[in-house]
C-alpha cells in the first residue's frame, strides 16, 4: 500500500534536490510506489528519478527568479518536454474539444470589431439579460490573444520596449515564459517575458511617438523586473473595466520611465491592450509603475 501519495508533486512543478538545493528541475512524471512515490524529473539536461522525500517544491518567487536568469535554451527544453507530455496525455472534460475538430478562430484585434446584432429578448427579466450580455462579452474576449497578436497579427518586425532598451524582432515566437525572434541581422534573440514592458509594430512608431513620453527621474532609478507578484503595482480590474467602458483617456507609466497616453480597448490577467494614437499597443501589467485615469 502506498503510504506516501506525494500530493504536493504534479506535472510541470519546479522542484529542487534537498541534498543539493542549487539544482532545480521540472517534474515530468509521478509514479506510485511503496513506501513512497517515485518522481521523475528533467534536470541538468537529462531525465532522473528520485524518491518523493528527496525533493522539495520551489516557491513561485524562486521559480520566477530562476526563469529570469536561466539560459533560454534551458527553459525551452523544459517547455518542449512538458508540451510533448501534455499532448500525449488525454484530458477528460465535458468542455474539451473533440479530436480532429477545428480550433476556435481568433480574429485580428487590429481590425475594427464587428458589432453582432443582439437577439431579441422576449423576457424582461434583468438577470437573464445580464447573463446574455456577460456571455456576449466573453465571446468578444476570446478574440484577444497576446501571443497570436505578437506573432501573427502585428506587422513584423515587432518593437519590444524592455528594461534594457529596444529590441526589434521578426518572426516572433512565444512560449509560456519566453519569447524569441530574429533581429535585423537575422540572429535569433531570446528573452524572458518579464523583461518586456510594452510592444507594438515597429512601423507604427512615427504615429505613436507623440503619445509616448519619458519620465526622466523614474528612468534614472534603473528599476528591475519584480519577481513576486504580490510586490508588483496592482491595477484593480474594476477600474480598468470602467475606463474601458467609458473610453476614458488613461496614462500608464512603466517601471523604465516610459509613459503612454491613450485608452483601453481590452485587458486580461497579464496585459492591457491600449489604443495609443489609435494604434494597438500591448502593455504588460507586470511592468506597470503607475496608472492614472485622466478623465471620467
């Protein structure tokens, strides 16, 4: 009988070896065993197996810190392995997409939104009306996908404003924590998403320039990415929604001193999609320093 089910270990978790805390790896398999489970870990470029008692789960802050500083090829190898495992593992869910069915299309957010006619509502029940409105709002939200926007819909090259400067990349590819692309010399550039403050098509720079300023005293502080989510500047979703619905003019200051002025077209957990000089700019919420609604 298994006396140690090791519920704390799951696929994709980052763990370290108790005997050598400086060595980290990703859990790729949990094998039931007695008297304790065996945990298969991808670490130091190879697959290794350990008893559950030999491992400890890393904290989220520790994981983020190591993602920022880890060689890109290390993160890529882990993500590739987890992706292959995910694809080979069947999922059981009443809402899962049937095998062979086409994926839901994602429309180009750069194009004007098509207003769908609202179906007639026979009932005057305000709760029913609100539920229908909420369902329509969720459907519109599915059109927004930052990774597809950067890699497919933005004209290439994409200009990334980072803590260390400007990077113009073509053939942009994104993964969970990393993104990559080719610079003007055709060399591949890889960087952690936490390094990116905002992004837009390079060709839009002349239009955006009047609406993007630099706050010199803030830039001089040379602030760095914040690893702990609890320590980051927080903007309440209700405030964002109110500004979006009212199309209020907002001012967004990033930790590197860049200040953007425009209005919010959409937002999610990770980014704000702003219209700056009527051009779409992706602003990463992890890089915010200040958010101000200029008009109500």
